[in-house]
C-alpha cells in the first residue's frame, strides 16, 4: 500500500479535505490525537496513514458503505458504536446522510512496541476487530472519560495520553483475540518510592508515563498496571491528587495569585486549575482560600 503524502491523521484532519468539517482537535504531542468531525452526506474515505484510528458514530441512523480494513460492508450506523481502522490502509466510506464522528488516532511509532510486548506480538494488521462495527462499554467509558478530561484540563498531558491509550488498547486487543498479558504483582518498594518522589519533584512539569516507568526500570505497559496494584489508583489519578493537595497548601499558606499556583502545580491556566480543583474539592480555589484563612467569616456568610 502506497503511503499518503500526509504524515499523520492529525495533518490530514487539519490540512486535508476534511479540515472544513473539523469541530474539535485535542493533541498531546503525537502520543494520540482526538478529533470531532461534523459533515454532510458523502465520501469520507481516508488515505493510508501510519496511525491506527478508532472511530465513534455520535448520531447513528445513517447508511454507510465501504471498507475500513475488514472487507466490504453495507450497514446502518448505530449511535455510539465504534470501528477500528488499521494503519497504512486506505479506507473507503460513503455516508448517505449527515453525520458526526469522534476519532482517536494512535501513531504506531508510539504504540507498536507496547502492543508487541503486551500481546507477545499477536496483535497485528490481521486482527479480527479491524473494519467491523462493535459496541464496547469499556471502550465507550474510557473514550468518554478521555474526552471529558481533555475538556477539563485543556490539551491532555503526556501521562494522561499514554495511560488512556493503554486502557483503550487493552480492551481493543481483548476484543480482537489478543488480550494483554497480565501484570504480575505491584512495584518493588524502592520503585514505588522513587516514582512518587519524582512526581513530587516535577509537579509543575508535563511528566510522562515513559519517564516514570524508566525510574522503575519497567516498560510503560507493565509500570502502569503495577503502579495501580501498589498504590490503588493509576499514575495519572495519583498525580492529580498530588497537584490538588499542593494547590491547597499554596492557597492556605501563601499569597500567590491563583494563576501562579496553577502553573506551580502543572496546569496551564487558573481556569484549568479551577475546573480540576472544583471537581475534586467541590469548591473553587478562591473560595477554598477564603474558607481556610477565615473559617469563622466563611461560615457566617453561608
């Protein structure tokens, strides 16, 4: 198959003939890319690109014909259903009504090594899940949560992107008949300690899952699962907790503006911090600061 002149799905969505229909784009440094497209009936074929792409039909009810990597099909789309297109395959798809899609593009240069390791090389372009419509509550939940977290935090962090991709790929591989090999046990105490110390030390940075895994001398795939077994939550969730706790400390004991506190704990703006902080503490950063500094007055004005 001849490779497209576009280097990635991101480039094709932003510069190709679909660009005018693009409604949202969320990209964390080439680890994965999220897109939402709303377009009229017609041809939505894609050239051969080096990304595995997961599509979700947001509306349903439209007849679609073509080939997305699993042979020719002719069907009526169902709202919420998914389809996975393989890398380096020129897909064809003709829709007979207007439609809205979300897609998750996974550049294979970022993910092939993890897939090979996690499935002992058994997940390949011949996977039986390619090119067919399917429903998966696990994939739907992970996809929805990823999109929501991107809305809350802006461009997804490298840690969020890698962790979410692992979660979704694990379920896709299971559905395709090549389940991820289970992680054995949790982290060694020294590895857990070093990783948590690294999170504390680089709280303001966009630390990646790969960097944390390297600290524990593990692959990203095994590290993510073993960290959760040891700590009880995934690395991304643990890092968010550390950031919110540090924000609480700075709000209570310093006079730093909320914008500076946001940057100090790894968020790009005070608006992003406010969304995350309110979600976890049920109160805005400003209200929290007022409450902990003058609890009597705060109680009296409720």
